C-alpha cells in the first residue's frame, strides 16, 4: 500500500482515489475463515493491463494501478487495490469504480473460501467470448 | 489422453483452474489431437475421462492463448488451452 501511494504521487494532480478490497468474515450466511485466491496469472495480467488502457483512454487520469492479491489470505487482509490519480476528483472516483467493477467480472481469478463447514468455490460469473 | 513420452505434435496442453483442477487432481493435462480438434471436442474428451466435472454443476468456458473462445475454435499443439470456471476476482 505504501509503495502504491508513493507511485501515485504527482505534483500535477489534485486527487488520489483508492479502492481497497479486503477479505470479509462472512459470505452467504456462513462465517469465512480465509480465502485462497487462484489465478491464471498470464491471462489476468493481460486483462489488468487492458483495463488500465481503457481507463487511461476514457478519463483524464495521470496514473492508474490495479493489483490483485493471490494465494492464501486471512480475514481482513487486502485482496485487491485499485488507485487513480487525476487533476480533479470526479474522474479519479469514476476510474476506480470502473476498475473494480470490471475486475470483478473479467479477470481469471477464483476464490475458494475456507468456511466452518469446509470449503467452497465462490459462485462467480462466466467470462465472455472476446 | 496420452502419456508424456508421446509426440508433442499430437497433443495440446490444457490448463485447469478452480474446481476442475481439484476434480482431475492436476493443474494441467494433455489432450490428444485427432484431425481437426475443436474446443467442443476437448470438452467432450474431458467429460468422458472426468465425468465428475459435470456433477459439480459448475459451468465453464475455454480460453485459447489467454482469450475466451467459441466452442467451434480449432486448436493445434502450439496453443495453450485453459478451462475457466466462473470467475470471482477482486
């Protein structure tokens, strides 16, 4: 997080917006103990870069970062960070919202929740043909 | 299905993610190519060897070289195929 904040600093911008996603302690009425995030790394990276290009083309954003954690994460740990910096705040908010909304439906990452009754795969959405 | 010592040109690498790697017990397998092999053929072959992929009632699509494709897409031994269950990133 500190590293991302340092990267986002820019004298020409007046706004830095962060979205930080963390592991929640409940899902679908059950207590969650931890989540294993599995990723198709090479494809996920390509899609994150594509999202970044889309954001930069659509809004006057100076810098945009999207990072997805993978591996075993405990409740409260950071799973995803999306950050944008721009001259004014509106575009930074819009870019971050677009970033996280798109990440949730388009990157090849799968959550396996460790719950009290065992483990279960989060339902998710099927990726569309490109 | 084939074993590792058979010719590489006759097989395509299929990476497995999410529930599918648990069902198969591996993170990738090799599927034999016979004539023009499509993703639809690969799906059929996988389900015939691992029918438990169906019993989970979890749908999946395929990517070829990191792009999601239609089932009629033909693959060669040079392609990387991946089975992608519904995603839940973020």
